[in-house]
């Protein structure tokens, strides 16, 4: 009984967090193309992650290298296109050669991240929402907001960069409050991820690549639907467990289809001793 009440309250708080931090999207080419790209990449990871794991790691290295090149160019005042291209190609080449090490690191990081997300999501999610004073105060950051609730909500999150910064600050505050007991589960998950990477790297990589891909595909599809049909956004936010269930079902379906590649290796049997030759 109490578990059901807690679950219901948690879902309601989670819906409020989504509604606050995820603004309504307009149907623009960038949103639609980005959502479609997320769906395609996610489905590839779900159903063909074991076939293209090296390509996936190389593409990830290209993106990370490009981002590092952009940061280096900004810091050292270098030409951005050249620096981004060189850094991206260099890290992509390194990732292509050492993709198994990247998969092993990903195995540790994914389980560690899931454990962190579980710890952050425990308890009352009200702590991630602004206080009532922030909602009702007409003057915020030296700016007078309009009295309508819709405009107040829009003014409180007028830029996605501010939203990312705000949620990052709140998550940082929560991580500082973990203490020793709060870090036990994430560290244990990291150790388990390292053990699985050592014991069955390819099989476990297919598992977590499919998990990421399923959620990426669902988020991409939800982005397209929400941008073009706002009533769909309201329905998904009212029942966030439905998209989560779709993602889990898609992930399990991908594991079934990739069952042969995702099969964990069996312990090799000891070789039979040869009988001595008879004279």
C-alpha cells in the first residue's frame, strides 16, 4: 500500500520535473532532423550494435575529438575548422585502433552512470523543482515578468543553456550530499562493469549499447511527436512510464534478435588427457 503511494507520488514529481526542465518544442527542421537522426542511430545500436561496434566507437571518437578541437581552438585562439578537423580525425583514428579499450571503459561508465542516476532519483524529486517564491515572484534577475503562469514559466527557462546549467548545479549539489554510503552503489556498479568487460566484453557491450540505443530512439521519436503534436507531449508527460516501457521493450527485442552475438561465453572445458600409447 505504502509502496504504491510512494510510487504514485514519485511519478507525479517526475512529471513535474519533466514539465519544468523540458520546454515545449517548435516544429523546426533542426528539431525534426535531429530527432530522426536519434531514432536511426538508436535503432542501429539496438538491432546491429554487435555488428558495428567498431564503427560506433570510431564515430564517438570523432565527435569527442571535434569537441576537444573546438575547445582547444577557443582557448589557444587557433583556426576552428582546421583544429576541429585535425583533433576529430586524430581521436577517431585512435578509437579505431583501440576500440576494445573504449568499449571496456564504456562498460564501466554506463553501469556507474546508471547507479548514479538511481541514487539521484531516490526520494522526493521536489528538491529539483524551484521553490514557490521563484514561481510567484514577479521580479527575477532584475526583470519584471508578465502575470500569466505561462509567461512566468517561459521566462524562468528562456534558454536551454540556462536549463542545462541549472540542472547541472542541482545535480552537483546532490552529489556533494551523497557521503560515503551514497557512493557505495556507484562504485560497486563500476567494479561490476569492469568485471563484465574483462569476462565478456563483446556480449556486455551489445547489452549496454542496445540499452542506450533504445532510449535514444524513444527520445528522438518523442521529440518529433512533441514538436509536431503538442497534445502528444502532454500525454507522454502525464504518463512518463509509457515511453520508458517502450524503451525497455525495444531493448529486450534487440537483445533477442542479437541473441547469438550477445551470448555470454561459456567456461572452456578442460582438455581430455590422452591415454598412453600401448606397446
